[in-house]
C-alpha cells in the first residue's frame, strides 16, 4: 500500500522517528522512575525543612508572650504555698498578694480561691463567691492550670489574661491561685516580634477557647481554616496545614504549643508573607524528570533526523522519482550524509546510470525490431496481394465454372491474409490489433467481391471494441473469411424478397468473446456448388480454426418469424495482454 494511503496512526507507527522515541522511552523509563522517586524524596525533605522553618518562625513570633505567661504561671505556683501559710489571717494574706502585685509591675491582680469557691484573700476587692461559676465548677471537677481571656471582667473590670494555678497539699486540692495580666502588656510584646512573623496569630486553649489574637481585630470567621475547629487543632499538636480559610483564600496554617498541653498558637500565613525558601518547593521539582525525558527525546530525535532521517527521505524521493520515470540527468550523490548512507546513495546513483543506459539501449533495439517487423508485415502483405492478383488473372482465364470457383475462394483467403498483415503493420503496437476494425474490413472486402448481383442483400454488423494479439487474430480472421464466404454463397431470399446476413463480434464476459455469422437460407445459386473442390474444405477450415482458438462452436438452421436462417456462433477466451512484441512474426 502506498505510504500516502496508509491510515495516520499506522503511518506514524512505521516511521523511524516514532520507533526511536518509543525505544528510547523504554530505555529511559527505569532511570526516569528512579529520578521521580529521588525528586519526590528531595521535595518531601525540602517541604519538611520549610515546614520546620515555618513552625520555628511561628514559635519565635510568640516567644515574648510565652515568657510572660510562663513567668505568670511560675509566680502563681510560688504564691500558692505562701498564701496557704497566711490563710488564717486574711489581712496578712491580702498583704502578701498586694505586695506581689506592687513589686511585679506586670500583674494587675492576684488572689486565692479556696476549695469552697470563696475568694477571701486577694490583692484588691472584697470577698467574692465563685462557687456557682461554671468556670470554677469545671476547674473544681478537674483541677489543672488554665489560661483564659476576658474572665478578668469579673475580677478587675478590665481586659486581662487570667492564669489559674491549682494548689495541692499532700495530693489534696487546696484552691486556685489567680494571676491577672493586662492585655496591653501582651500587645506591647507582640510589637517587637521578628520580621518573618505570620500574617496573624490566634492563641487558644486546649479546649478551643480563644485567649488572644494578633492583630487584636482579627476576624476569626474569615481567618480560621474551613471545616476545622480550634479544639481539633489543639489535638494535632505541632503541625503545618494548607488549605482554604473562611474567606476561601488559599492559606498556610502552623500550629505550635505555646504552653505545653495548655495553650497553643495558630499561625496564619498568606502566600505573599511566606519566607523566600518556601518558593523552592514547587511542582516544577516533581516535573523535572519529565522535562529531562522530553529534552532527551528531543535531542535524540533531532540528532537522528539530522544524521539519518532527512538523508533517507531525500534518497527515497530520488528513488520514487526514478521509479516514476524521471531520467533528467544523473542522480546526485548525498555528499554530507554519514558514510553508510553515502555508500547507499552512491550505489543507487550507479544503479540509476546503468539502468538508464540499458533502458536507452533496449529502447533503440526495440525500435529497430519494430521497424523491421513493420517492414516484414508490409512486404508479406505486398507479396500476398501480388499472389492474389495472379490468382485473379488466372481465374479469369479459366473457362470451367468449378475451377473458377476454386480460384475465387483461394483469392479470398489470400486477400484475408493480406488484410491481416496490413492491419499488423498499420497498428500502433505490433503486439495488438483491433479485432473489430479488422473484421469490419474483411466484411467490406468480401461483400464487394462475393455479393450476388441479382438480388437485394442486407448485411448488418455489430462489433465491440476488442483488442487481440496476433496469435488470436490470425485464426479469427481466417475463420471469419471462411464463414462469411459460405454465408454469401448460400444466402437465400426471405418472404419479403430480401436476403440477410448478420455478423457480430462482442464481449460477453471480461475474458470471453463471441463471434457469429447468421444468414437467410436457400439453395446455392446457379453456377455455385456447395463445395466446389468436392472435399468440404470450408467446413474443415472452420473446424480447424475453431480448434486453434479453443472455441465452443454452435451451428445449424434456426426458424425465425420472418424465415429460416443458418447460424454459426463461436465463443472463446481472449486476452488483451500484448505478450511478446515479436508475436506478430
């Protein structure tokens, strides 16, 4: 199948470039998989390092707050035993707390809630009852350090951070020490944080309660991660999350413990606030092996195309042009091709020169042979016509009717042979003869010679355009001469007074033809014998020629509505293959 008629998929599959890319892909596949795994590990390690750096930056951003809160918790823990030692003297106990608040400069309030929920000993204010407070009930049921925000409004009336530290004595709960720190102190510490601080931070307790935010007006509805509560983040411990926040913006979140198991910090990082190192971890790193594969294939294909494919295609175009008959000059050798392809190009160039030279010699030889055959056919035709003229002169000098009829039949046969040779040398190709034209000429020639002069004769012909070789056309023309001679000899008149002869030659199948002669029946004309030579020669010749053609013959009388007819039909296989040009000889 020609290349241009192949489906696109099969044409691409057969090309050298496609097969090279396929083989190279298989060869590079193990290396590519190893590179992908290694790159994945590198990306994972780089991402882990970047996440660790973010956690460190988040932790450093709240280092001041952590120090203050840890200091407050340590102070509260130290005040507990002191307050218990002066609990019997309330005034002396209050003096201890007042002295602590006055000397610290950081704390606004300090006090002791006894197990019954009453606060008798505090740095300021009267006795307070917290026994009915839900917050105290929770702490009483599960005593533990607690850090809350805005609870100070119940104690100091101002926004504060309250640290509650339980006091134990021989595994007995003896109360809670409360220490209040103003929020402005924490805000002041945040202003001195390092450059690479999160966009915002949220300080929250282990039960998910917000203790403080930076900036103070941070909108928690839009800043926190979607679908995750602060209590859930507290259970995650130190971690880095990536996803949309409340307003749908893609954000990086970091969670670090501020006070172990009690207080946590959520760092909120917008993309533009991330450190530069974060940009190193990109999908490009995972796609790098794929880019290397593409680059390797491109380099390999370009090299093969430059060194092999383009030269092969040029050589292919030269071969196709030569096969289609291009003989203009010598085939150019591909000079800049690799040695192997250059040898192939030189071999084809020499082969093309040899074939072109041999074709020229063969064409000249064939031309000489054609001229010689035409001359032979021409001279044979002239000789046969000369013989026919001699027979015609001899026939006019013979007085006996039978002898004259024999010479007339012989004259027709010789003229038929002459007609065949004339058709051969006049044909464009000596190996082919238009059988329809030859038969039409034979019918015209015999009708002008043998048609009865004293009756009305109607001759009809139907010839299809059929080309035959000399080996077939010679016996066919001789058979047609004999059949038409007999038809002219025995043609009779019909009821309307006319005589009819019908001759046809048609193709009934691609390789099967039919020749037939049909004439109206009557007794021979006066002066004509059925077979003047007395040997039934006409029938013998027709039988011999039909055997040479390997034809099926049908003959006999048939009845038609307008009279009786004699019918002769032959069917034989005929090929238009010209065969050997010398066949006509």
